[in-house]
DNA sequence: ATTGTTGTAATGTATGTACATATAAACAGG
DNA sequence: CCTGTTTATATGTACATACATTACAACAAT
C-alpha cells in the first residue's frame, strides 16, 4: 500500500499524483512495458479518488508519456514523443522529466568577439564584446552534449549571474528578458577535433548539431546558441499539425 | 441560449464541446480578447455539466489556445497564432521551393511484415502484411536521402497507385485519408553498411535520421516513415513560440 | 491618499456515483 | 482446429455536489 500522498500539503493532490507517476514512469519496470495498476486500484493505494488520479494520468497522456488502452491498461509510451514542441524547458528540466540525472562537466563564462554570423544576427558591430557561455554536460559516465551560447548586450548580463538555475527563468527574473520565439536548425555533422575532444569521441563520429536563434516578444535577438550532441544520446522531437 | 450539442450523437459531449470552443476561438470577438462566458453559464447554455465542459476547456488550455485566470475568466491566448512550421510540403515541393532539382534514383513498392515497433504503432498483428515504399532521391550528381515508409492497411493502398505525385495529396484524393498530425524524432546516427551503400558514403559517416509518425484527424496511425539524410545535405528547421 | 477589510465572482480541487464501451481471454459449438 | 460468443476487466463518459483559492472591486478606516 503506497501512501506517498500528503492530504494536508498545500500541493494539490493531483499534482502530487502526477509527481509520483513521473517517478514510476522513470522506473525500469515501467520503462520496459509493465502495466500500471488500474485506476481504481491505484487510486485506492494513493488514497485519492479515481477522478483526481485521472486528472494526473490524463496530463501525462497528453504529454505523450503514457498510453492507455481499454481492457489492457496504462503503460509508458513506447516512442516517447514528448508532445508540444515545447523546446522551452531547460535542458536539465527536460532530462529530469525523463528521469535522467545529469552532470555538469564544465561551465565557462567569458567575453568574446562575435563572428560575422553572430554580429549579423545581433545587429551589432563585431568589435563589440558579447557574453559567451560554454557548457559541457552529460551523464555521470561521460558528457554527451556541448553547448555554446552568446547573449545580446541588451540583455545586460554581467557574467556574475547564477548560470546553474534554468536559463530562461533567470533571464526573466534577473533581467526582465522574456524569450518567446526560437528558430532552430538541426543537422548531422562529423565531429571535428575540438568537438571530438569535448565529447570524448573519435574525430569524424556523427554529431547532432543544433543552431538556435532566440528572440524576445518584440522579435529582438536575445541568444545565439549552438548545441553538439553525441549521436544516439539525444533525440529531437517535433509535433506538427496541418 | 446555445444548444448546438447533440446528446444523442455517438460523439462524446466533451468532444462536441471542444469543437464548439474551437469555433468560438476563431471568432473575431474572442480573438480580440473577449472573455468567454464563465464555466457555469456556458455549461448551462450547452446543456452539459460543468465537469464535461471543463474537460474540453482543459484540453485547449493544454494546447495553449486558451488562458484562464481566476476571477477574470477564460479567453483566447495572446501569442499563439498558428505556431509550428510546415512539414507538410512534400519532399519535392520543398526542394523545388529551394531551387533544387530532384532526381529519383530508386522507387520500390512491396509488401512486408512489420517489425514490432511498426506493428505496435499501427496496432496490428505483426503477421499482417503492410505496404512498404522505399525511395532513394537526390541531386543529379548523387543521392542524398533514403526513405522508407510503411502504410497502415486501413488506408487501402494496393501498390498500384501513382507514387510519383505528392503523397499526401494522393492519399487524400484516392483514398480519402487526410493526414493532419505528425510526430517526428530526429537524431544523428552513423551509417551502417546498408545505408552507406544506398547513399554512397563510407560506413560510419554521419547521417541525419528522421523517424516520422503520421496520423489522421482522429489520431489514428496512417504512416510510419524513416528518412536517412546524408550529412550536410539537409537542415531541419523548427520554429516555436512560448 | 493610503492602507486594510470584506464581498464576490471566477477558476481550482476533490469526491462519489453510474453507466458505456472496447477488448483480451475464456469458453462453447461446429 | 477454428470460429463465434460470452464474460470479465479496464478505460471512457457524464453528472451532481461541495468546498478552496485567487484576485479584483468596493468600501471603510486610518
């Protein structure tokens, strides 16, 4: 009998249930296709009503994390198609959601001169220094992604900010900059020596390369971001309606 | 008093409510920020219960079409305007747009047994044969993409169709199947022997791999598609709003 | 004028209940 | 052995109800 739900907590019961379900989802058994206890049973275990539990389950179904079939039951979705091209979760938030612990291998903040493409995107002179952020992140056993970001001077970053917290929240709270639009280009490339060194892979290995342009609500450029992902470590999901 | 909801229809009431709400959303008044009737009032107008109406509203809130605030009410979300990019151009249409002439190197139609993932996606037994379409396409100087598609038996393809015309138009006109939703997963992989052979590149070279799940308006699976793009030949672009 | 209080209107949370529907599995009949 | 039929079980749909929370608005007190 589970009873991990606190009826006296200010956190809504369905939200608590959602958290519990996310935990279950990340467990190996459920990842491997084990059927969840049925609604009635699970509701009883958690000591909440079926309707409340359903609220939590439905949210996860909508996100594409769970699938349900009558008579069969509820289980973790096979092809984890995380719905809504919500690319607005931070990297760590997203990984957390998928139950992956991440480790920071390097974080580097510096001032740099933008190359032509960046200066062009920011609409500034290439003599003007911009803040550059590099991050090397991955699983405990090794890095699998190398990021480089450049920020528009308008944002007002000093380099002393706390770059460990979710980036877009930090920008919003500390600098009142609200990122609302991103354009991304995704391609496959071969690792050059630099990237191969960072990701600890052979030169020439496949790398998923993402170039990202981030704008504020006035469509003014905010961030220029490059991401290099070790092959197979990362799947980019997109959902589109006609 | 609205009463556009048919209680005798086999279509669930919440689904009917959802359709009505979508219509309202598209109306000018609501686009311009008019507040919707409150839940209780609207439920009364539609002659359904508040819970049922809420089911519909919540779905649209999840989708980001509506925003709600206590005491203020429910209205159309500001920023939304149709997000997402058009992945709905056919390959050749898209290439044409970019001024690239396309050559077909191979087109192969056959019947095949689906592997577990495909059978699972289609929700059919893996003994049931499905139509398989392979295409190798590229520039005059060489191929740069290899596609494999599987079609759900429901579509009713015989294999004798004209696969040279734009696929989704053909499906719509010849088989009344309207593809409206696609979920895609993009990753980088190393070319295995088969793919390397097709694309005429060394084994182990980087390849942009796209897995695509296509659904009709009822979210029923229609097509399962794999695309292998030679590195640097293809850039995937995504635009997303928050 | 500012600050605090109270009313009220909207969504948010939560439960209990009832019946519908889809389907896997067991069963029976040929 | 296969084929149809029944049964049990899980999700799906729908409603009625109650109380909590939030936040704007009006008013009162300082």
